[in-house]
C-alpha cells in the first residue's frame, strides 16, 4: 500500500517561509518521480516542483529561487522549503509520487497554504 501524508501547511504573511513534509509509506527511491503540486482557488492543479529518479529536479518558473525540494531517505520523507512566499502561492499543496512498480500516480490528502498580503 502506497501512502503519502503531507504536513506543514498554514497561514503566513507575505515574505515568510513554510516547510511542507511528505511522509511516504515506501522508500523514496521506489518512486520514479516525486514532488509537489498546488491548486489555487478556481484553478486547476499545477506542478510546483519535482525530482526524478534520473536525478533531475524541476521547478516552475514562478517558484525558482524561492522553493527548494529535498529528501530525507532515512525517514522516507520529501520536503518543500518555501521562502519569500507571495499571496499567489496560496493554495492546497499536494504531494505526488509515481511508484516504480505499477507506474501509478499517488497523491497525498493535501495541505492548505495561505499567504496573506
């Protein structure tokens, strides 16, 4: 059973920081891609940042230089460090993982991030 559980969202003022965590029930290395998506009110879910088993890390342009994705393999946990937050970063953030064995996409339950101006 593959499960992803996020934590770390909350309310923060513009310019502040938050760190999101995604605890996986499987080893991080068992995912061919892992990362974070967000869904703003009234908008579709979009990619924020992800890393692949091939070694690449990708960030969408609006978060480059502000967000950093990392992992703690001993804890089977991925992190998204978000600095210099802006109101437009507001949304529900979802952890995503593509499991190598099945190729299925798994999602966490989502965590709300609200950035006030």
